[in-house]
């Protein structure tokens, strides 16, 4: 079964947040716990719904997402 990149839906947010959390914990040891908690709550509620988020999931442990806003582009990839 071939997989394709598609726009993420609300159902993808838990996996996107798993990737985000793993990446942030591995690379942002300077981030205060209260800031981490703020973003962990705000991203799926306030950020993701306002972005086009291409998402690829070949299997549950191999996923990629990219958040795109029209004039500003940010990318986060993991695992």
C-alpha cells in the first residue's frame, strides 16, 4: 500500500504532537518547563488549525509533518 503526503487533519494532531514533543525534548534543553507546557497546549489548539500541514505517515513510528503559513514557512521533521 503506497502512502502519500496529504494535509493533516485533527485526527493527525496527536501524532504530530508526539513528533513535536520528541524533537523539542531532544534539542531544547534550554526551554523552561512552563514554556514547554504552554506550547504543548497551544500548538494543537491555536497553531495547527491555522496552518496547512502536509503530513506523511508510512507507519505509526515513521511520520513527517511540515507546518506552512503563506508568507512564513516552518518545518519540523522527525523519526
